[in-house]
């Protein structure tokens, strides 16, 4: 399956290629995240994943402009041609 992956905000700065098509074997957001955990550069992985290899809680994932938490979270289905956007939330005062 091929999906378009886009990294936003600080993830864009630590990604070697912040927007691209990715081909992977799988059918869910969790499958894509596992693929990214195994293949992305260390700088990006250290910002996306915590010490337990789980995606950091401050990262919101959109699938075709919809928050993935509303479509099944890591079990959200993906189909060929979907756009998946990783956006870390902004905190501050």
C-alpha cells in the first residue's frame, strides 16, 4: 500500500524528507507507525516515540484531514492513496 506521509511543525525540521509517499505492508495506522519506527532516522524517532517505543502523547495524527482518534486510533484503517499527517501539539504560556 502507498500512503502520503507529511510531518508538520518540529517533526518537519528533524525529518530528512518531511513530505513523501511511503510504500509499506499493512492496512492500519498502527502498521504504518510500526514501519516508520523501524525506518525513520534517529532524530525523528526520538521526537516521535517515547522510551517505551510508543508514539508520544503530544502528536496528533490526521488521516485525510480527520483526527485518527475519531476513526479508530492505531486501528484506524488506511487505504491506498490516503494522506497521513503527524502534527505535534504546541504547548506554552
